């Protein structure tokens, strides 16, 4: 809705209220407060809120870097998918890392396949592979934050977008049977220092979790997502994870926050 900030920025507090940190036995590293959301935008105006997103990515990267320096594995709670820029920059500063990109959408929009760009949350996979404005894609002169051949995209459900990957080296796993095994060849290699896991809550079918900004039919069941995350977390080099796009404004009784909490706790317990 024009003029209204998406409710997904409230997700970290909703998941805390659902007991996530206590049940994980996790240390709370605090919040990196998001910048003011400006909904004003028109085609051709570049990335909405792009400059402040770049600044925020730098701040989030520094926070994540401190967690990694302490020998801990971060779980970042978003927020929309643009938060991927923070972990991407933090890891790029440390070396060469892979990315398990778990999302119902490809989020690969860029000027090479679209007439214009607009929302970083629908373009973050393009941005972290170096496609876009320098102030977002080349922070600290480190473009690209992830190399295409070090990325596996899992669970993208819109068949019309598969063509976006045909000219890239990004691996695509569209099925739900054994995706962690399929990801191993990409993510566990001598060239990599580890890998990050991006999870968009819309990977779940909207029949079980409709509280997302862009629900897409045909998604995973809770048990399938648990199996996928547990398999990835068990791989050598899994260094951290983020959860994005859950919108507490669409979860009036808190049941969906409780479900996501159950999924994350169960997946972590199996690794």
C-alpha cells in the first residue's frame, strides 16, 4: 500500500516474543535499527531508499563481522530481503563465501532483464552478484560480494523467471527432494571459506504461512523446510543464516510467528 511501511520490519520483535532466542539458547546481539522508509518512487528513479539501504548494509555488516570475530554463528532476523547486502558485505570482507538462496522468487531483477529497477528487496540477488548501482554493489570496492558459481538458488517457483539464470552461473534447484544434497557441490568446495543461508519466509506454502508480502502457491511444508535447513546447517562451512519477509501485521494471533520459531528451533536441533 502506498505510503505504508511494510510490516516485515517488525519480524525480529515478533520472533523474540515467540521465544526464539530462549529456545535456541542464543545470545542476543541486539538490533541494527532500520532507516526511515520512504515509499515515494516512480519508474526510472533508481532503487527506492537505495542510499540509506547502502548505509544500513555497512552498519549491519560491521555488526555481523563482530559476531563472526567472536567465533559465533549469526542468525539475522529481518526485515525485507535487502538485508542480504549486510551479510554479503561482511563475508566478502573476510574472503570468498557461497550462498544458499532459499526463496519463492528469484529476486534477480536488474536493468539487463527489466525496463527499470525499484525495490532492493526484489533485486538483492542481482545486487550481491554485482548488477546495479555502484553504491549498492561495490561497497568498499568489493564487487561482487558473491560469485555466481558460488550460489545455489533453491525453491524458486515461478517458471517464467528461470530464463533469468540461463546466462549466469547460478545453480538452480527447483525441487524439494534432497535439495541440501544438491547444494553440497556448490557450497562445499576448497575454494570457499564457508557459506551463508538466506531464507525468505515465502518459501513456505501460503496455506501454512500467508503472512508474507508476496505469497506464491506451491511452496514447502514446514517439515520440508525443516529438513532443508537441517541439511544445509549440517554441511561443513555453514557460517550463518538470515530470515526475511515475515510480516507480523498479517499474523494477528501470533500463530505464524510461533510456527517459524518451531521450524528454526527444530532445524537447529538436528544439525
